[in-house]
C-alpha cells in the first residue's frame, strides 16, 4: 500500500474585503442591515473557511483607494479569490471595478440587504460585472453563501 504523504501545500487564501461603513454594522440602520456586527460576520466566515479548507484575510476600509490597494496586493500575493462587499462604492466606483478586472482573480460580490429592493440609485452595481457572481439580500448568510460559491469556483 502506498504511504500517505503529508500535505505540504498551503491552504488557499481568500481576501474578504469590507467597504465603507461596514465597521458600523450592528449599530447603524438595524432595520436594513440587522443587528449582527462585522466581528461576528468575520468570526462566522472564519469558522466556515476552516470547514472549507481555506484561509481568510480580512480587510475593511472606508477609503476607496485603500480598497483598490488591497485588491492590487491580493493579485501580487497570488490570493486565490476575493469576497467583497463594496458597500456604497458598489454604485459609484469605477476604480474598484477596474482593480477587480486588473487583478484577474475570481471575486464574489455580497450585500447584506437586497440592493434591488432599495432606492433606485442602488439598483446598478458597477462592480458586479467584474465578479463571477453576486449574493444579495440574505443578511449575514450572503457572506457565507458567497464564500461557499467562491471556494467552489476556485
């Protein structure tokens, strides 16, 4: 019988990127975003990642250019994929869209609320076409479903 080899390869790393105001989750507009904190979302994602055999790197910024830099760094570091909630930048940021396209990494866009049931200006995502898919409207589950889909894709 062949000997089992110890796996020497590193787990694939996924960047979880949170956009503006998501650091205020659990404190702001609870009727829209719920009571769950960003820390709880990250904790639940980390638990799921362990089950899926991947590692997560978490980043949050309220600054568009920092989010772009995080995406560039992910491409340089050979990150396997990106789980992104661009938040308000979803509807305004050509820079984040271009960074996702330039990175050439599979990305899944997620949103806690259903952006298509909200104000009309939120119905258009500039960033979604640069992603392999989008999960919206399921609260914290949007992140978990998005991670499962991304891991399946990579």
